[in-house]
C-alpha cells in the first residue's frame, strides 16, 4: 500500500517534498489502515449487530396462542406440542392444528408422542401439520425406524438418563433417528416420561459417542442453570418445559421465565 503513496507523493507538483516523500507515504498508509480497522471494529462491536447463537432452544408444552408468540418473539428455534393425555400440557388435535397454523414458517413444530401406535400417528398427522416428532418409546431402535419411515418426518429419539448404563442404546439409535434428546430418567412411579422438573448428572454424557448426530439436552433446566448446563455439556440445543412454568401451576407457562431462559441461552 505504501508504494502507491510513494508514487503519489513523487508526482511533479509534490516533488519539493524530496526525501520526505517516503516518510509521508508511510504515514498516509498507516492512517488509512487505522481508519479501516476502526470502521471494522465499530461494525463488529456494534450493539445492533446480531451474532448467530451458539446454542438453540426448544420450548415444549405450549398450549396457548399468546405463549406461542412469546416463544417465537424470544428467539426459540423449536416449539413442542404434547400429545399425551396424562400430561397437563396435552393438546387436542383441534387445538394443536390451530397453534401449528399460527407457527407455520416461523418456528420448527415438534410433536411429542409417547409409545404411539401406527393408528395414532396416522390420525395425528392427518389433523396436525408438524415438522418433527419427539418420540418416547421403549421397543428399541427398530420402532424409531418404523415411525420415521411411516410418517416421513424427522424423528428425535428420547433417551432417559440417570447413569452411564442408560446410554447403551445410543449407538443403535444414532443409526435410525435424526437426532437424540437426553432427558432425566423419571421415577418408576411417574406418570410422565418427561417434563418432571428433574435433572441428571450432565457429566454422564461424556461417555456418549455422538459423532455428528444432532442432540438436545433436557431435564430440570431453568433460566438460572441453563448456561452452566451448556458449558458442561457443550450442547448446541436445549429443551425446557417445567422450568419456564408458573410456580405451582404445571402446564401454565410464565412469559417472563420464557424470556429469561431464551436470553440465558443466547448469552451462553
């Protein structure tokens, strides 16, 4: 760059500069470099610049149009609709269809199903448009493969975790599912397979050989602990339900907690 400035300062009108031409050319080149650096830094560190999030979030158990808007406005990438009658977050097909239409093209719509029969899946997808299925099933990897083939939708296989031995099915599940979701193993007498506000020792996941399989972390996450959970596990997706619900009101989402959770994920 300075060579060009030397040529400029050696032009006839500026010939009187003599031996100072090279020095002035170097100074001019340095000035241009500093200005360019300042402009780039101003852009990079601008408070208006939106950087891509390192981790993305799914909010599960949405039941109202207002809460759905809170989830979308807060920056979540996935929303979960629960189809399990024992859950306080259970949706009828009619209610889910309305929410699905509201969310279409704005966020990925995930249907949570528990040990679903083929007939149930057929009825569900005839009534509700979904982008993905989150499946709780205990019939082995083959069942996840069957569901994926039958529905034509990506399948997120749920793995309930309490200890390292609970990861034994991971290699087989990786071959048939589009992604995995690690959740806390429910108590033996629990009615719900997830959404129980329970956590697990996230260090256990270090034993899971996940390769390039996408996966989500769930189980007892809250606005207060999600950043630490992301740091420990290096998760690129997190899932929450009970952790953003109103105190003592299972199934009722708290807009302030949703905003706080999504903000914590964005900062992690």
